[in-house]
C-alpha cells in the first residue's frame, strides 16, 4: 500500500471520528451515562477507555516520530503481527467481545463531559501525528505496545490498530444509543 494513501485514509477516518464524537456533546449527562446493565459500559466509559489508550500511544508515537532519522518510503508493508492486531480491532457484524486490561477498564468510574473534550483533544493530536508521519518511515519506526514494551509494531500498523480500536468503540457507542430507552410521552 502506498504510504501517502494510508496516511490520507487514516486522516479521513480520524476526521469522521471527530465529527461523530462532536455530536455527543449535545447529549445530557443522563444519556451519556446510561447503561444496559451494571457490567456494560456507557458512552462516557467507552470514550474514557479510548482516552486511556490515547494516554499511552500518543506520547509514544510522538516521541518516536520526533526522534527518528528515518526517511519516508513510497510503500508501506504491514507486518504480520501488526496486520493481525489491526484487523482484530475492526468491528464485526456479530459482536466479538474482547477482555480489556484492568488498567484500561473505566467501568463505574465517575465521569463527566470532560471525557469528550479530552477525547477530541487526543484526536486533534492524532491528526498532527499523522501529518508528521509523512516525513518518516512507517515501516522502520517501531512503537511499543501497551501489552508489552517487548512487542513493537511498525508505525503504520500502530496507527491502523489505534484508529480501528477507536472505530470499534464508536460502533459500540452507536449500539448503546440505539438501546437507550426513549421515555414515552404521557
């Protein structure tokens, strides 16, 4: 895949994410914290989960981009593990539930609308990093994963994995919104 096409596609996906989440700001706190049951996440918990991952990956990506002397290449070739991780994050028709790491699980955290603002700030940062990545190697720059610092993915794979993870949870938010019971008028 051409590096520029990948970056442009990821920028477009991130802009769509921003547009979708901007619309959530108009919801009241009751809507944003509604949950189907005590073990399911609400809208703010989904976004906080993504914020926790952003807190890990965005500084890691920024540090590697700013401290590399690699040059960009025309072609990006996804690695075996990176491709697997990125594809595993894509939402499927039949929900494929995944267990989240304890330190990334916001279940029952006391959250407010600031979670949305933080998420949107992270997305703007992501757009900046995607733009900066045009000048470096998406193949040679390696990013440590949140699973283990021993597992590193190519920068291009990390971006795909990170953005697919966001898209996965925005689909979850869509499902939550569809489930929210609209009070019947008297």
